[in-house]
C-alpha cells in the first residue's frame, strides 16, 4: 500500500519513537486517542487493518508539523495520508469527508456557488465566478477512479 | 507582474470581501490578475486524503490551464499554494508519473510540462513587489498589536514549499507577513506557539469542537501577549479564527475579542482604501470597535 | 622480513637462475581437504600445470599450508633448484605471508612467490559446476604461472625513524599520550591552540561514574606535563604545515605571542585595572574576562596572556598600559611577535578534541531566545565552583535556584537534522548532573526526557539506578516544543509520554539541553595538513575500525580522543595510551621496512610533466623543477599504483605489479575461448576481499570470471582494458573500494575518471559500453560481487562474434604505446 510520491517505507523502520511528532501535534492535543507516533508503530507491527478502521485516523489536520520536527525525516503526515486513502478505498470514510469529495465531483468546487453569493460579489464590484467545465472535471475524475469511490 | 489568479473555493464564496480587497491591492501594486476557469485546487485537507490520484489530476489540470497561457499562478489560500506547489514538484521530479497524469489530461487538450511556478500572495508581495513599494504606498498606520498566524500549509513541509530556503536543521521559518506589516508601520508581536495549526483541517473533516480546542489554545497564547487583532493569509484559517471565537465565546464562556483580518484587508486600510470595499461586514468577529477606538 | 645480507645472496641466486636457466617454477595445487577438491579436480589441475612452459614440477597435496606441506615446498626448492613458486589454494590475503616465509627459509626471495586463489574465488563459488570450476582453476594457475615467470626478486628498504613525537592538542588525550611517550624516554612536542592545556575536561565539574572532581584529577597531570623534562609544551600554537612521511615528518608550528614574558608569577595584579571586558570563552560566555587574562585558575602554563583583538593596543600603538603599570615584575611586553618553529619528528598523534553542538537551529527549543534554556556545557560551568556563579545553580533570568529542571536528551545527536550519530556521553552526563543537583539542591525536582538511556560502561548502570532511586524522574518522550512564560521566564515542555501514551505538559524553571559532540571546527585544518581522511560526520577515520583503532591510514600518524569519535574520559585516556604505544613501537624499532611494492621512476624516460605527482594521495612524488625529473619518496609511497597509468612515457615501474606482469596474466586468460570469459580487476583491500567474502559465504556465481589482483583499483591502466578487448575477451569488470573509503585515501577517484574516459572511447568506436563495468564493492559485499558477475554473464551470453571482432580491431596491438609489448624482457629493478 503506497501512493505514488508519498511516504518512504524504509524510513518508517528508522522511527525510534521519540514522540516529537505526537508532542507537537495539534490533533493529538485536541482529540484523545489520536496519536501519530502510535499509528506509525501500530501500522508497522500490527498491519494496516489495525489502523484504518478507526475513524480517529481522520483527525489529522495535515499541518505537517510532525514531519517538520521528526529527527529521522520521516514523512509522518504522508503516511497518515496514505492510510486515509486506503481507508477510503475500503469504505471507512467519515460522512463529512465523503460529502465534501462528492461536492467536488458534482460541482468542481468545494463550496456551492449560489445566487446569493453572486449578488454579494456583484455588490462588491466583483465579476461572477467563471464556470468550471464540468464535463472535463467529471471526465478526469472518472478516469482516476474517484467517482466509484464516492458513490 | 502578471499572474494567473487562483482564488480557490473559499474566498470567492465565503469571503468575497477579501477577494475585493486583494484585487484592489494588486492593482495598486502593479500586479495584473488574470482569471481562468480553475476548479477546486483540490484541498490538501480533503481530496488528497481521500484519493491522491484524483487530487493530483485535478491539481495538474489547474496547473496546465495556467501553463497554457504561460502564466505563473498566484494563490490567496495556504491550501491552494500547498496543493499546487506539491503537485508541480511531484510531477517535475517523477517523469513516469507526469506521463501518466498527462495521459489523463490529454482528452481535454491539456498537458503540464512543469514550466510555470506557483506563488502565494505573501511571496509575491514580499519578493516581487518588495517591502519598499509597500512602504511607499502606506498612507495610514495602526498601532494595535497584531498576532500573525501564518498557518501550516504555507510553509510545511519545507522540502516542498521552500526547498531552496531551508535552515541548517531543515526547517523554514516564515517571515513574510512580519516584513510586510513592518513596512506599513504596523505592530506584529510574538506569542507562544505562533506556528501552531489553527485546527481548520480537523474541523472540516471530523469534529469542529475538537478543532476549536486547538483554536482556543492559539487564542489563549495570543491573549497572553495582549494581541488585539489577528492577521492571516488563508481564508480557512480566517474562518477558523473568526467563527471559532464566536463559538468558543458562546459555548465555553470565553471572552475573546480579537478581530481577524486577511492580509490584504490590513494593506487596504494602510493604503487608504475605503472600508466598504474591504468586506468587513462578512466578519463574525466585529472589527468596528478596534478600528474606531484605539489603535489608530 | 629478510636481513639485507641474506636478501643479497637470494638475489644473486635468483638472478643467476633467470639469466642462465630461465624460470624454474614449482606449482602446488592444494586440496584443502575437500574444500577445493570437493568441487574441482585438483589432480587434473596439477597435471595441466606441469604442461605449462617453465614449470619443472607440479604437485597436488592435501593441506599445503600445513607444516608438512611447507616442508615439501622448501625441500623442493633446494632439491630442484626452483626459482619461482606458485601455490594454488586459498586467498593470498590469508596465507601469502605463510608461504612467503617458507620460501625465504629455503633461500628464495619472498617476491618470487605467487598464489592462485582457487578456493574463495573458485571451488567455494562454483560448487555445482565441477567442469567449469576445474577449467577456471586451470586458467587461474596458468595466469599465475605467466605472472610468476616475470616476477623479480625485490629488496625491502629500511627507513630510519626520528625518536621524537608531536602531539597535536592538549586535552586529556593529548596530555596522556604526551606523558606516556615522555615517560618512555622520547622527546615530545605538545602543541595546543589555546593558552592552556586541559581541553574539555578542565571545563566540566565532575566526572562519571565516580563523581570525581574533574579538574582535581586532571590538574596533577597537567602539572606533570608542564614540568616534564621530555615535554616541550607549546601553547597558543598551531600546526602550520606538515611535510614528510613516516618516521621523518617536518612540522612548522606557529606560536602566537602571549605579550606576557616568562617572568610572570601568576599574581593577578594586572587584570584588576584592565578596562576591556569580553565574554569569557572558558565559561561559554556566561561571565566576562579582561583583555589580559588567564583561561582558568589551574592553567598550565600558569601565566597570563593578552587577547590582542580586545586590547586597546591592537593597532600597534600602546594606548593603554594599565596592566604593565600594575605589574610588579613588569613582565608585559606589547611588542612580542609570533614565532615560527620548525620541528623534526618521527610520529604524530592527533588529539584535537571536540566542540559541542549549537542547538540554535532547533528553533522549537528556544535556545538563545529563552534565557533559562541552556546547554549541558553551560550547566557544567554553572555548577563548577570555579565557574561564573561560584558553583551555584541559578537561573540566568533572575539568579534564583530553580525549583524544577528538565534535561532534554539527544539534542543534536541521532538526528538527520543535526548529527546522525550517538554522542556517547550525553546520557551519563545527564545522570551525573542530576545526581549533583540532588546532592546540593535536594528540593529541586528533576525530569529527564529521553528516547533511550545508554549506560553501557563500567559503573554506568549503577549510577543510573542510583539516580532513579533518588527520585530523578525519567520520562520517555522528547518534548515537541518549549514555551516560555514571559513573566516568570519559566518554561513549559509539551510532549508525549510514550510509555503511557499520554500527552504531558511540564512546567520547569530551567531546561538543560543535553547537546551532542562534534569534531572541533578547526580540525578541518589539521585534516588537510596531514591528509587524513574523515568520515561523513567529520571525525577522523581510523585505519581499521576493529583491528587498528588508533592508527590512521598514513603511517606514523595516530589518533586519540574525541578527534576519532565521541567518547568519555576513560576511553580517551585509553586511546591515548594506545596511540602512544603504537608510536613507541615505531620509534623503539628505530626503523621501518617498506614493503617492496613501491613505485620507481626511470629518470631517463621521465620528462618531469608532473601528472603522476598530481594524483598521488600521499604526495610521495616530487618533481625537480630544474632537472625536470620526478622521484618517488620511497618511504611515503604505499604502492597504490595510481601514478603509473598517468605516465605517457612508460617511466614508472610498480614493483611486483608491473605492467607486463599484468598483461601476461591477461594473455594467459585470453589464450583459449576469450570470447566466453570475464576479466575482473579487484583491489586487494575491498573488492578482492569482497569476492573472498562471496566465497566464504558460499554465494554462487557464474564461472566465467577470472580475477586479476592489484593493490588498488587506481593501478588499473586503461591500456589493460583495451588489451583485454584486443585479445577478444568478452567483458571486463573494474572494481575497487567505495568512493570515500579507498584504502589509499582517494586513489579510486582516478579509477572512476579513467573508466569514464574508456566508456567515451568505446562509444566513439561503436563498441557496446556494457562490456566494461565499474563497481565499488566493499569487503563485506560478497552478494554485490556475485551480482556484478551475474550481470556480466548476461553480456557474455548475448555477445556476438562481430562485437568481439570489432573490439579486437579497435584496440589492436598497434595502438599500444611504444615499448609496452607484453613480451618485452624483464626490466631492470
């Protein structure tokens, strides 16, 4: 399990569990039970199934401070990203996330552009937002296989 | 200076006032912004975590769009900067992957070769426009204590965002907003955990209450240093602080009164741009008390 | 080896034999029990050997290295008047000395002996190909016989050793080495850069695990150095240049002026009136000193000095003479100049010591931003009674005793963001510091944040347990960040306790960063002067990490202390005595024999172009600008051979590894079925040993390869490769030590350049570049060697007769430089 351009598995073995990552992590601070150091070790020792079923995995804010402070230069945040990719592949995905991804699939944007938005923009002297060529976006996402994932 | 303008998804929809401020400032500083039918960048806190390949393909589409016009991209959101910079770097360094992605784009007449660069507004302001130009355009200044929040995606991971400017310990410490605000005579101050995340990425995915705890940590350190206003360079961070304060005050009986500004709003104030053009009415945390009262 | 008289007689015997009877070669094929005979037919190989030109007898035996086997060789030499011996058995790296000694005992010069490696390189790696292995063994014997025919007797030269030593660096390692050698009766020059000897050990308070006062145990040694009749102590001195070679070094030392004469009685009257204040380096900048100062109270020599950069008289005009006025002995002299001294020594011991890591780049720790975050060295000065606070542990911010302290381990060590290695001493140093705090300030809470505690030495674990028993709290989990309370200047440490999987927030009054050690910043200068290799981390490289830990690859130069790697005082002292002993061996013998594989230059052919001198890693070739002739400084030459391929005039002879000897081996190899063979050049120290290791590990690989040994891959002349292709050999492997690990410092960088040039030439001539392969293989990479051969086997299988023809055409003998034909008669030695 590895997404192209993401984490380096060989480097993971070099983790000596110093805990600078978890010690700096905002999500670990806010969510009891979210622990990047622990996720890494659990992944290595107990395998991927042990980590991807827990929804808490998705608490990562992707701030990358773990990677920034790791003395072994391990890309912890990218490991978590790969794990979340795999979790999504297997259907373990929080509803909020799935809905946001669907929004992109259907509208090409993460937020809906309503008429109200257009009118506020107009009052400020801003032009309406250019249309996203949906055929193209849908086509691209179809090819990459996302449509199947989101359902 | 001519850039393809990448507004992202949040700013034009939720905070068009920031967009307005940005466009005005850009014009005053000689930056030409060209609009294009960009799609969602797409967000590093969302799509990248769900399906990396799709994220990369959409990012490549946006990059290819700008490349077609031969323009570098200017982003106004940390997330967009992060996505587009990472995608450009990954595709440039991995020819096999680039080939695969370009095959996906081919039916739509697009190709990314790696010619263009992606820059966050802050870097354009500091590096291309320069602090001297900003200083010369400043007409008013304010003395209220500003807590700058750079956010995370602007500069982490440093090997992707600023690979040429790493410290000996391989970090990158951002100073753009400090320099820009210094040039206008304003008063940015230090506070503990200045480089901590705002929490937005957690709130939008799983749990807003937990995210607000992170925001609360930031706000309390800012309050410890008597910060009176917060300055950000990203609409997601903006929302987290602006709305977050309101929620925390209501739910947890906090008493935070730190209005949040997007960088171009503060520049607008400094350059003498009329307030109605800067979109303060979209803020939840009211700015009027600060701007009317002390601090001027 | 042999004494001169005996060697003389042997030479005469040998030369007579060659001139009159031609070579009379005895070949011995060893069964080595079943080790060799189990996979190839030894009898057949012996029989084949006897058919070769020049071979007068060929035998196979069970265990040639046994006493009986050696006796057989000796009696055969005498009985049959043998003048060359070839033993086909195990690797020469194992038994060459054994058989050479046997030859010498029988009256044959040691350099007339040759070995064919048919065990590690043949029987052990082709266990399931009896026919292939036997054919290969025959080939290897043929190659050895071809070389043996052309071997010449050699005389090893002796070089005298000056019985004086130079010790660079006056820390505890330098002090110990100097004392050991001085006590043994040698004159020692101890050169120290600072104004006093003592180094780091003088700065620390107590030592672990005994909790001895550091300066108390060091000071007597320092005094001894100061008074020892055999030690000439030079402080404020640095080595400017080093020339020469083992036993004969010429060193130039620059001595900076002290501006205080020898009449100084150390009374201290001078400093009171000095108006200039500077940060005190000995106290890590935690206190000040004057421009005229003494580094510390127990300084040796016990005298003052003026730091002219901070003195008002630095521009040469006496603007202020308050110190002179205050001095009763008037022993201050502003006009002193620097001195240059020239020393002749036989051995050098490098003890340049260490610096600590500066944690400023780790911005999340707040060092230099938060006044109460200090390093472990600064802590040593604070609790040292001779330090800036008289031994009181106080917070820099408000001078109060901290009620709680936190030690952070592994700062600047074990990290790719700073130094990747473990700094050895920091764990024990922290434990010792914790116990000191416990002793003097029992109410202060102590937290140690760690990843691993390394308490490996004698008494170390006991000290750790004592610390635990006394209530020092050990938390496994390094803080992610340090925050400061701007009112109290206390610090908050946030992190995770990994053993409890719980986040923590500890508030402490003071943080001590347990910083790692780095080589001294100016050791780079010493490195360059002495041509010493160092590892990537900057510490000097020892000749062999296990068996020669205090030798450097350069003869006569030794290492001791932290210059070689982070270590504690005990290990520094141990190494210092070891280095002194190694130096003593050289100087006691009074002379050293140089193995007779050095380079010789023919002054008739030499044009003085200097290309050879430029590539010599040891600077052993000197070109006389006037006579335009280059000469080899024999004692400095290690025989790597990197110079030989540079010469376009055939002026250089590599004794015992001559061009025509190597070409003869290639000829022998190519005589039959050249197009199905791989020629591999392997260097004695790494790739040949790597191939041996393949054998020892029984890693199997194709039998098409034949190895030619050179001392260094730098010996491999492009013309050898061209010759091989001209003879129709299918593929060639050139292999040596990894770049940076070359046994001869950097000779293999020449190999790389030459192979690159060959590839370009092959491309121009339309030849398949894949027929020539370059590989860096260490002595431990047996698997790697076998993979290279397998890769080349594929080339051999796919190669077409046309490609072979093309190679023969392209590199036909007419392109060889004049006078280099392999059949040329033996050259004068």
